[in-house]
């Protein structure tokens, strides 16, 4: 199966640990790996989120079965991180 992928998304945040905790708490039931951040897997998409080693940003890599799903999910992640 081919997946749709966008370039890595970087989101500037003040408190990286707090932002990661929000993501973890919301998606912990879909956690598949805790190496280099968190990786979560769902039926139609997956994503990895991690802290930058050099900047106050979270980096997100995401792939899904369609462009629409990926764009919707990345928008939801950004809203959750920035709220």
C-alpha cells in the first residue's frame, strides 16, 4: 500500500515537554514506539513526534492513505500543540 507523505512539520513551542505530554495523553492507546519521541499508529495514518535537539520546536512526520487524511490530522495536531 502506498502512503501519502508531507515534508516534516516543525512547530515552535515554548514548553516542549508539556506539548509532548498533551500529545501522549491524547493518543497513548495508539502508541507503538518510544524511540526518538513517540510514534503512533492508526488504521489510516501514522505519525512520529519528537523534540528538536537544537531548537524549541516539535518535529512531526506523518503518512496516511490519502492527502485529505494527512492534512486533516496534521491540522488537528497543530491545534492541540498550540492550544
